[in-house]
């Protein structure tokens, strides 16, 4: 199913922060977990689109969230060829692609992602979620390029109860690739919960750009020399 942002009427997420559209409105036929009625209990394929504008041209991000069928559907087998095919089945695979009218450097932008997970050392804090490749690089971007795609397929043990939430921001620098700056263009939230062996997907939902200010202390501490304020 395809839905155009802004999304339908929102309500607080399971965490009490941010908002997420009604799960039943977004995932047809989904059943609810008894302990968290804003989470869709059964994995389902969900798509939304969010519009934006940059440098005088219009753009749109298409977000696709679906459960992995195994290591092959997420590409995780490339990271570790010894993984069994069923590895990660049921866990979310999120892909956000950019359609934008601008060309060349005009279309230079990147994705900054924050994750809050109940099994982390700081379960109440959204932390930067870089690619392993960029772990020691002074950049907030997990992906950067010309109309870059965001891809994430988080993995966790299904035997442990867990709440995992992401906030994903498409951002850019005012002069494309010259200045170390990241100014958000749009944002969406998504995630999943594991309880009693069930995976409940948190469907993607548009977030207000104002949430970016909450992450400024983390960004400025992690990436000196960068500007994150418009």
C-alpha cells in the first residue's frame, strides 16, 4: 500500500515520544501486541512518501519498510557468509530512496540516523548510528552522495524483549559539498519491538524537523567543526 505524507491522524508512540500514525490504519489487518497497542504485531510491508524542496527544485522520498525473509533479503550474508539463510527473518528492512529534480551537485545530500534501543548502555538516548565504515570519520552522515539511498536492516536476538526506534533525517549543506554542515530537509521515524518471540514493526511516519534540535548536543559533541544549525 502507498500513502502520501502527511500521514493520517497521529498518536503517541509506544515510547511516549514523537508520534506514529495509527498502526491499524497503516497496516491493514494487523493484530496488536497486548502490551503496546500502537505497534502492529505482525510484520507487514508498508510504504509512505514525503515531499521536500531544495535549491528551488522539488523532491520526494519513498520509504519502504518490510520484514526480512532471511539473510539474503537484507544482504546480511555479504557481511558474514557463514550466517544461515534464516538469519534476521522477520526483522525490519528499511529503504528510503530520493527522487529529486535537481542534478549534479545540486542533488548532493545525505542521511543522518539516530537510534534509541532498550538494550543499549543509554536506553533513553537517541545515539548516532553510523556505518561501521565511518566509525572513525568526522562526518554525521551514514550515507552521502547524489540523491543517496538510506538502507538499514537492524539485527537482534528474538529471544530477548526489545524496543528499537530510529529517527532518520535527510540533510544537506547550503553549498552542497564545500562546507561541513548538515541542515535537515525532512525526517521520519520507524522501528520495531520484540516481545515473546514476536516482531512488531513500527511503521514509518513523518516527523517534524523540530525534533532535530533535540539531537544537537549529540551531533556537536561527536563532530567538532561541523554546523548543524540553520
